[in-house]
C-alpha cells in the first residue's frame, strides 16, 4: 500500500536517514518517537508535501515520489485541525468535495450523513472558533473522510484533547478503521495510544528508523535499550548470559540472576526489559508465586499517580512494580518495608 525504499530527506539541520518501511492495506500503523525525531516529516512525505533527496516512495504499487499531493488520494489531519475559521462546520466538511467540482448545495447534502455519524450535525452552522477541541477534531476528521480516501494520515490527533475526550476519540478512530476499512497512519508519542489502536508500528529517533514491526512485538520486545526506554518500559537491566538450555537462559545482572527466554548464547551481553505490571509484589520475604524469578527486596519509594502507584524496590537491582493504590493500602506497603518480588521468565 505504502512503501519507503531507502528514503533520505534533509530539511535545514534535520534529516531523515535511509528509511525503509512497508505499510500494508488495512493497517493501523503508528509512527512514534520523541519530539523532533522526524515523525511528521515522514507523514508529510507520504502526503507529498516533501520530496525525498534520494530513495523512492511507492503508493498502491506505483512510484509516486514526484506525484503532487492532490493526486495521491490521501486524507491528512493535523494536530491543530487546520479548519477554515471563516467557514461554517458544514462548509469545512464539504470543502474537499467543492474543490473536486461539486456544487455547494450538493456538497452540503452529501456530507449530512457524515456530520451525523461523527456526532456534529447539531454544529453544522457553527464556526470553528466556537467549538471545543474535541468538536474541532471531529470536524477535521469528517472533512478528511468526506472525499472517501483509502488512506488517512493523522498527526498527533489526540495531543490537544483532555483525557475524557481522548477516550471517546480513540473509540471513534477504532470504529472508523474497522467500519471503513481504511489504512490509517498515525503519528504519536504515546505508547498508550499505540497499545489501543496500532496493528503495526515504527519507532523513529533522530531521523532514523530504529524499530519496526507488529505493534505487540515492538511494545513488548523492543530491539534496543533506546527503544525500550522511549516506549516506557520501566525496568531495563543490562546483563550477561551465563547459561542457555534450549532457550531458557540465566542472565547475571550484577545482582539477581534472572531466567529469561532468549536465543542468546552464554557469554553474550543482553538487556532485560521488564514491564512494571509484570512484577508481582508480596509482603515479607517468602516466595510470592510459582514464577521462576523470585527475590527479596526493600521498598525505597512509592509514587502515586491517580488510582495507580509505582512501587520502587531495591532487590540488588532497582525494580519498579505497578499496583493500584488500594492494593498498596491493603498490603500496608511503605518505604522500608521488606517485600518479595516475582517475575515470570516469559515477561
């Protein structure tokens, strides 16, 4: 559907570096990375707003490197919505149809079902400046979909929305992807959004593609420490494989020895990535579960964040677990309390 073949592109002091990736028809594809990494530049290259200095971009099996944006059949929604402030909602949504030659009243009639679908029919005669952020985002999305593209590009569509509106909009996007069969490419810096929506994803840092693949694989088995840190894995431990029996390896981290599933041979240096919600906490020093990795430790800090609490433990290495605040209270956890930790070898 969309293919980048060794694409490089310089914009001032920034550059994309030899990027190759493939987005298949029907994917919900996330491009994630820190601010300034090149995510939006990559998205705009798909849209045709930037022409590569080298490499090729293919769309629907044909090279479109030099094809103008208006001939690509792609919808693009920016994070600032880019609505026309002097146009009513219904005219913003029908704008693309007007550009394609449809008469004003016909275009307005055409988009009425779309306004109803996105829950903005009651806003049809309002101007963008009188709308909330969530309402403006729905208008921008409806405008992009009105011209019936088969590819939709979204530039951080949730970044300006409050948490409650974000939840509703995630449901909207999931429904749009499922019901319309669109190929969606979304730029984001949020692991949480990728977890809920992505089928595949790419991680780009400093203009370089550093990881790419099925979303659940990238999120749970990143290729490097750099990627693991960016996507928010709380426990990242360097170690050395001391033995490996059919994929069950012992990894010395300079403190506890962990059992992990890996093909790495004895003597190889590896990085263990353990999500905080895979660390089980029990009070005292007893064995808390049947997990292969168990160790004693002492709580050094508890950081509360809404209904969730991060419990940071010194167990010979620093480990972080995530519990509900209610669980922390029920277990009587506090700094200085001895605890037992367990981590499955498959975590």
